[in-house]
C-alpha cells in the first residue's frame, strides 16, 4: 500500500506528552500489522510563538496541505494570554481550518460504559449516550466581515462581528451530517435560531430542501439552539446526529461533551472537501484543552488523543478494522479498572500517561 | 400610596389560564394587605395575530410604556409557525424589549429544595443551586444591521446577521449584574468569545474597566461561552451572577434553567433604564413557553407566572416583604406535596392549575 503521510502537531501543555502515547500505538501498528506512516512533526500555538513569534507558520500550513491527515494535540498557553488578538495560540487551529477548508467538525459525545458514573447527570439519563455533533467550522460569525472594534466620534467604541452563511456552505456540511446519519441512527436534528436570525432561517430552508431532494430516507427534525441546549440536559439520548453552525456548534458540542463526564476521553475530526484527486484534508484532535496546570507531570489522560488517531484511521484511510481494534482496546483497559486522575473513581487504580498508553498497547 | 399600573399580556397557549391564578393572588393582596393595582389587559402573539393580523399593535406598546410594569404570559402558537418571518408571534416580545429599551434580562436558576430530585443532574450537584443570569436583550446579533437573506448573481443565497455591541450598551448591563451581585454572593462571571470575536473582546475590556472603576469590591471573573456551557453542567454552583450578551444569554440561561429540572417554576424579569422621573420600564414573564399541547386543559403549572408576579413586586415596587411572602407560600405548597403534572414525582399529589393557585392563596 502507498505511504500514509501524517503531520503531527503536538502544540502546547499536555499536547506533547499525550502525543508520545500515540507514537506507541503507531509502533505497534508497524510491528503487528505492517502498517507504517510517513511522519513530519512541527510546532503550533504557544510553542510556535515562543520560537517563531507566530502561532503558526505558512510553512506548517503548506505541510498540512501536503499530507493525508493532520494529528493535532492542543493549543493554549497562559504565557500568551495577554499577547493580543493577533497572537493568540488559538489562531493556529482557526488558520488550519480556514486554509485547508476544514468545514465539518465531527464531535462524538459518547459515554463509555465503564465511566457512566463519571457524569454529573444521573447514570440512567446518560448511559449508552452516543451523539454525533457536526459543526460547521469555516463560516459563520467566526470569519464573517465586517469585523473589528472601532472608535466612534464621541469616544465610545463599537465591536462588530458578522454571521454569514451561503447556500453551498450550508449544503456541504448538511450532506456530511446526513451521510453520517445513514451509517448510525438515521436521524438528523438541524439547529439554528430561525426565529430571530435570517442566517438561521436560510440554514433551515437549505437543510430542508437538501433533505427533500437527496436524503428523504433520513429522519430530519429542526430545533432552536436555546431549546437544543435544554434538550441536551433534559434527555440527551433523543439525539442521533446534530448539525449546526460554527458558534452554536462551539457551545453545544462542549455542552454535549460534558454530559459524558469524561472530556479526557473524547476525540474529534475536522474534514474538508474531497479534491479532484480524491484526497480529503482532515485534522484530528482531542476535544480537551492543553491543561497547562498538569502539563509535563505525566498525569494527563492520553485516551482522547489515542481515540483521535483511531478516528484518523477510520475517516482518512478507511481502516475501520484497525480503528475498531484501538477503540476496543481503550474500552477494555477502562473495564480492567485503570484510570488516569481525571477519570478516577473509588475502587479503581490511578495511573499516569505512560502506563495508560502502555496498557492500551498491551491490550492490542 | 399611588396607584400601581400594570399591563397584563397573557398571550398564547397556557398564558391565559396561568395568568388567572395571578389574579387570585392579586385579589388576596387587595383583601389582606390593602394593595390594589390598576390593570389593563391586551392581546399579544398568536392571540393578537388572530384578531388584529399583527403579533403586537403599536397601541399595546404605548400602553406598556405608560404603565409601571408589564406582566407577560407567553407567546408562540403552532398555527402561526409558517406565517413568515414578519408575522412570528415572538415579534411581540422582541418589540417590547426593543421599544421599551428592556436591556437587562434577569434569569434566576434556582433549585427548590422540594424539587432537587427533579433535575436530570445528580441531586448532590444541583441542591441549593442559585444562579442569576443577566442577559443583554436589546443589542447583539438579534438586532444588528445589516441583516437579511440576499440572492447572489449565481442564484445561490446568503443569510447575514450582525453582532454589534457598544461601550455604553455593555456598561449598563454589566452595572445591573454588579449591583445584583452586591446583594447576593458578590461574584460576577462575564461570558463572551473574546478568543474569536472582537465584539467579545470589547465586551471583556469594558466589563473589566467598569469593574476597576466602580465595582472593585465585587469579585469578577471571565469565561469563554463554550467553557461556560461546560461548567454549568460540570459544577453549576460555582456561579453567582453571570453576565453575557443576547445570543449567549439565550442559550446559557435556558441551559441553566434546565439544570433545575423544573422549568415550570422559573420566573424572569427584563428591566430598562431608569428615566428622568425615576421610572424604570419592566416586563416579567415565566421562562417556559406557551405549551400548546396542554393549553386549555387546566393542567399547566401556574407557579412560574406567580413567581414572576413576585419579581414584579420586588423589582418594580420595592415590595420585598410581599414578594417574599409569595415566594415562601410557593415553597410551602411544594413542601406540602402538591404538584402539577410537569413536576410530579412518586408519592406526591397531582393537582391542576386552579387547585395549585388556590393552595398558594390559602398558604398566604
Ligand atoms: C480554540 C477555539 C478557537 C476553538 C473554537 O472556538 O472554535 C475551540 O473552542 C474549539 O471548539 O475548537
Ligand atoms: C421568543 C424568543 C425570540 C426569545 C429569544 O430568543 O430571545 C426566547 O427564546 C427568550 O429567551 O426569551
């Protein structure tokens, strides 16, 4: 088989140490399954600011474009908290999304059986939860113009951002949601604020039309974003796939993640459009942050990063069997009672980053 | 004492029947405490659309301006669901906010001891919860221009909304939050997305400056909106007062309400600016919707509407004693085991709207 090119961007905080555990999995894949990767590594976020003065270099973006998939750690570093709007570590991820056209962020919120008690919600409300949120990530208010802060003649100031969505932008992300739903529970809930925002009204119309034209076999419902925030708390298992815009998706996917009680377990994928050569740009990252408070201490949970790698195998290389092997190994390690500090509960054994990574390999 | 002028707008669905239970409380106040109100009533929402063809008449807005306080039921009617963007029943509430300058929406999320089990969250996470969310309600993306849907030369369409916040708009709502915090836990958490939106960056700066200038005695923290959605699920009791913009406030206040497990219990107030005569426009409404499915059946929970009236007494007339009397009566009725269907739990007695209203009066 042809070489599989990966760009690895560990980023800040716990990024580098949890990424090392993925390297362990890759080594196993090469040993046991004869699958190897052509890997480049580079700096992003605070780590890049420190060395290059920018959160991400053009060179890194070009590399990301050239590979088959990007495996991302996390960015964010208190050292750069007051560095100004143009030097935020977060720019690294925003630029990668924009420049590679990574428009569909897939955010599974899944409760692992062994961790159902970890949620602040009652176990009977979340047990078996398995939602997929598809969030648009290159449009909406994150990127619309005009934007900025201007000073008015009277000396007061005005901050402006613009939410813009076009028919094709809505259609392509809705398509991702419908396609995913067909492989899952076959239900899509489209979320906006069509009762106050015209961009939401257009969103709803475009999703409805696409559904009627091409996806009538999938069940489609619509929900206002405020109601969706409530329903995720009231009865999260009513959802299969949720599709929504950039800003609502930011809040709702984080909310959904927290329902599981174990952020340290949740991966994500962000996909672009398939190009003329059949190549689809893609970035995979854990949903948790850089956790600067525990960085370098060997305590971080590497499982979300490992599961992000499993998503990479599945979505970028169609290696469903290998992805499933890794996912099962993670579930088994949890069932055996091993826990990192973030998911620790009475009666379990607390282990560090490396022991957890080794346990997954042993299980494989 | 001078006459207290109220405009009562029952609206749609269960609005009229729960408002009748407030009338019962008013009758008691006149009998037992010699306090009476000068009341006008009118139509809004679907009820107004049906008779007048518009969700709210200018005449009703003028009346709302003339009175001391507006007591609002709820709007929303499936009959008008496809009536078009300009004839949504919701326009009634949006117009009242805009035209009366009702810029600060106070949304308490409080767990009643007797109902702690009703939440989908574990009782130990929510027991004693008492958050106040202060949401800006006349600015932000709800009202900014340009807005609309336009057709592009290639036939595709584009939906646009604009988020705008100015220094004075941010300051006045932050002031409401700081003032409230001083009478509560003395802590304010300001919420925005300053890492991706300049309007959020300005928000954070203005709140920080105001705090340093006038409210240094109050503890101020800042939080990103996505993180706030998570923290409300992870550990909601960490919050005292949250202040945020219109759109984030819409989602976060509904999310916070659902943590209590009993939407049928939660009131709200929306306040404007004190004018030259010392008068402050104000509107009070339950946070639940019009619940068309149970409308007219006498099953609706009147307590949020009754508690909205208590808020009206407190915020518009400084009648703290009377407000507290009503609030205690409601808590006692719950403690005695009476429940409407929405908050029913095993071992309690299910009652209808009228019996619940009567029970509160008896308790008074
Ligand atoms: C880091 C930040 C810019 C980003 C966002 O707001 O999109 C993050 O919260 C996310 O959800 O990936
Ligand atoms: C009815 C609707 C326009 C309104 C809003 O979105 O503000 C409602 O959800 C609210 O929170 O009061």
